[in-house]
C-alpha cells in the first residue's frame, strides 16, 4: 500500500519561496506518476505539477510554469516541489498524489490519482 507524506508548508510573504516534499513509502524508481494538487478555500482542487518518476517530461499548470519546479529523488523516494515568487493566490492545501503508471500528457491534471497524501498548508500573505 503506497503511503505519501508531505512536509514543508508554511506561512510566507509574497515573493518568498517554499519547498514542499513528499515521501513515498514505495520504490519510486519502479515508475510512478507523482505530482501535486492544491485546493484553495472555496475553490476546486487543481493540478499544479507532475512528473514520471522513471524519467520523462515534467508537467506544470499555467499558473505554476516558470515559478515552480518539480524534482524526483529516487534514491530517497522523495518528490520535491520548489515554489518561487509566491503569490497570495498560491495559498491553499497542497496534496501529493501518485499512481503506478506514467503521466498522461493531456490528462495529468484531471486524472483521478489512486494515492493521496494528507496535505500541507501553504499560506501567502503580507
């Protein structure tokens, strides 16, 4: 059973950076589509970024592209999302997701991932 544990959220000011981490209980080198979703109060959950852990293209939402960077460390089974130049609209609960297959280029942000973490809160406010 895959378990995902996020860490790294917090409260920051606009323009600051944060690094979110997601520890997968299984061997990520075997190949997962792993990524991050977020949900702001009163808004629908949205895909932020995803990557195939066995090597492949990285995917970003339009709001994340250019500011966020996703990385996988298969030696540590850890997915990282570096959030730069944070804006108030980035506030929300960030969830790590995973599935035991590749990421679908046209559907990574709408896919119903099997495994979800508990979430870590990111708050951006002045």
